[in-house]
């Protein structure tokens, strides 16, 4: 099963987060760290262990070298685990060695990135593991600037990526269809002007299904369908248009996922994966 509608976010590089790291430093250290600069000498050194305090999936370690470089701290990072690793309580992720002042100044920022992205990865992993026959998709409901990182975290957790941005693929909704005049016209216009781009068509009721099938989009999204209409629509699509991918969205609850899991291979998009996230409990313990 392909875990993405376009190109999934399987890796991240410094260009994807260096601006965020710099913004975090400017926000947290506009004029130094009063407490640390007062109490500790610049020459003091230490070892700090990045330690998991609960079970989850690790994500975001690529940010650490960038953070060290931006702070110009005399600190080295020895990573033991990579993104996507399964964490248990007490698992050592890696060690920072060097300037105590440098480590203390970057501690909160480092943890904010790692805890947040690991929380997303853990969220996605729980759902994907429970429903392995569904394509558990993220959405664009992400914090500004964090889109690629959040989608990377979903992928690291075993989830799948919907479109990364509005430029990657077309998604036709009610306003677009109203402007075009009909479902078939909307799909045709987008296809003619954007050859090679995938087209997803959102429909709000089963009464639109026949027109949707005739338009031949790549994906048909059943938005807020009842269980009865969902089952009927999926049956029709699999029998008459097996080449069109099926996606469900709108108020997806655990109960709804239990129901949808009887339909192998369909996509389920969930804003919950990225917008309802608990930081994973990971600490930086200084020895």
C-alpha cells in the first residue's frame, strides 16, 4: 500500500527547519539566559542524556545538530536511535556532551521539537497499527511553518501523507464545483490546465456519486457520509470504478474507524493526527 497520494515525506533536511530553529532561538534568547549566565561558568562541561519517559515513536532528531550549529555551542551530539524508533520508558535516545551553558540554553527548544514531533509520530502509530488495512492520512491542519515536519512525523509513525500543499494536487470541493457549474466540468477544467496532476473530488452526498464516477477523478472523497451511505458508495465504486481511490473524512471517531476497517485499502484522512497532539514525555537529564 503506497503511503502517500503524491510523494510522501520520508525524510527532512536542515532547509526544512533551520528557519524555525532560528525563530525559536530568537524567541527564547533575545538577550541571553539570565539564570544560566549568572550561575554557571562558560568553562563548565557536562554530559546530558536524552531519555524517553513513556512509550512512543521517536521523531525530530535531525533538528539537534542544526540547533547546536545555530547556538555556536561547543557541544557534540551522539545519537543512538534514529527517527521512527520505538521508545519504551527509560530508553536512551542519545547524548549531548560539552558546554554546560550551551546545553542548558538549548534544552527547552530541543525538547519542544523532539516532544512535539514524537507526539505526532506516536499518535499516527497508534491509529495505523490498530487499523493496518486502512490508509491513515494526515491533512493540512498543521501549525504554520511546521507542515513538512508534521507530515514527516506522521510518516515516521506509520501513517500516510495526503497532499503536502495546494500546488501538489487538486482537490475540488463544493465551492469549486459551483463555480465550474458541474462536477464533470470542474474535473475537466483542472485536468486540461494541470496535466499530470492528481485530482481529488469531494462529494457531500451519495446523490453526487454517479456524476463523480463519470468525471473520473483519481480520488473520490466521501465527506461526512453516514455509515449506510458509506457502505453503499464504496460498494458501487469498487464494482464500477475500481481505478478510483476512495477516501473518507469528517468526524472520524474510533467507532467510525472500526466500521471503515472492513473495507480494505480505503483512505481515511484525520486532522486529529496533527492538530490534537500531546507532547511525548522525553527529558534531557544532565549528569
